[in-house]
């Protein structure tokens, strides 16, 4: 863009080319030239486009309906995992933290274990059951003769429930939070098609089975979730909190024995006798 001062320079150069060495300037011409000089040194005015704020990055579209895609179980789960991150019924509650913790383990598993919600450790690792409760769960699986990698481990709620000024403290998910995430876990069940489900703890059991009650009142029998036999047992963290009560350990172990029996797994005499009083 040419500036007014350029026109003056052009004029002076043309006069100089004609051999003119002096130009008379009256006071007003001097003032005008001074003004033009000052203007030419200041920054050019930004264009309208430059004054507009930078466009915000596109916000990911919130998902309100799930659609499964993929050629096998792993791909189908990956498609649900991706949609879960912006699952509107959960995100719109505004009570759950940002980081999604989806599931871990074998998409072809016969056993699906479902807890309530991720905590501090799980959020950090983006994997369910990696804290002290997770280590206890690994021990339980080991006693059954299976590894963590063989089973599918998930949570009913896919985001850590939020608290004010939260550090390492966790809270249980509310019934509303569980209801919001239930379609996600139901989709996982219909993709994995486990032979059995084990609900870990009363909160997960209430959310999955849609009933209220203590673990004591719900365990010891088979329920059904999406047509899949479902056993309720104590949460591994309850085992840690209950000060190693043999009663709780034996009850949980009996639920695991029932699960093993249902799957036709071999059960040794030693396994049958875990946590029984010594004769
Ligand atoms: N408790 C749960 O219910 N889920 C986890 O992932 C960890 C602890």
C-alpha cells in the first residue's frame, strides 16, 4: 500500500532529476512533512482480519448415540472407547473429571470384572484397577490360576468422580453418574460377550443390576446383566479395609469358586480350602 509520504518522495526525486537542489517550504508545508514522516514510522494499522481473535479450535462433537464399528472385538471396543471420551450423558453432568479411564484386558475374555469408577491412581495411569485395590485384584486372579491379561477389566463410570480441591481423594460415583455411563458398559458387554460378569462391590452391583442393597444381600447367587450370568462380590478395597477379616476373604473366595465352577475351570483341593478354618 503506498503511503502519502511516498508521493512526496517521488515528487522530490523528479525535481532533483531536473537539477533542482533546493525547495522552499513555508511553515505549514514543514508541519505537513513532519506529520507525514512521523506517520510513516508508526506501525501500519492492522487489517480487520488481523484485529479479529484467532478462531477457537473446533470442540470435539459430543456423542449422544453410540455406534459400533470395526471388524473384530478389539476394533469394536476401540470405537466405543473413542466415543466414550465425549459421551454427552456423562460429560454434561459436570460432576466427572476430564480424563477418561476406559478398560483394560482381553477383548476375547470369558470373565469381565466391573468396578465402580477410576480413582486417583487409575486416572494417572489411564487404566482401571492399578492402585492398591488393583494389586489385590491381581492377587485374587492369581489364586484362581488366571492372569490380569486374560480377563477384561472395566468400570461402570469412565471418569473419576470430581470433588472440590481434589488431590488424591476419591469419591464413589452417584446413581446418576452410573446411569449416565451404563450404556457404555452395556456396549462393552455386548462386544466382549463374556461368559460371566463379576461386579466388584456394592456400588457397581447397584449400578449394573439396578437394585439397592448390600453386597451381603446380593452375593451368593447368580444375577443377569444383558443376558450374562453375573456374580456380585466384595470390592477388593473392602478386603484391604476390613483388616484381613477371614470371613470377608472366604466369602469373596466362594464367589470366585462359583465363577470358576460356572466356567468349568479345574479347582484343586487346595483352592477349595482357601480361608477355611484349619482342621
Ligand atoms: N475402584 C474401582 O472400582 N475401580 C477402579 O478402577 C479402581 C478402584
